[in-house]
C-alpha cells in the first residue's frame, strides 16, 4: 500500500466518536458492528437517513440500499426505536 492509500484509509476510518456524532446515542454493540462494516462518513450518513425515514433526501434516484449502507441500516434498525434516538 502506498502512502497515499494509507492516508486515504486512515481518513475514511470512522472513530467511535464519529459514529456517535452521526448516528446518535446508539449501543456499544451497534458502534462496533458499524466499525466492522468499514463504513465511510457518506455511507453512515445515508444509512442514518434511511433508518430515520428520511429517504426523500436520497434524491430522485431513490436507489435501493445495498452493500455497506444496507449492512449499517440493518445494524441501526435491529430494534424498532432507532428514529426515536435522534429526537
């Protein structure tokens, strides 16, 4: 891995604080699962938007969830109270 690749990988890694700042007050197990998924800021933000019922922010395409976004969405919505945590 060249130095630029290492810098990009480090820059895209979400810390626990990053995850909590974006996803709100979620359980430690969910934070760990999101870390394991390797989501980027953009992927986590998209999953949070979907989980919060804000799919309208996805634009006209409204593409289906897939890949890491789908995985993080499943983590966030594993219980039915996720949207309440953002209020």
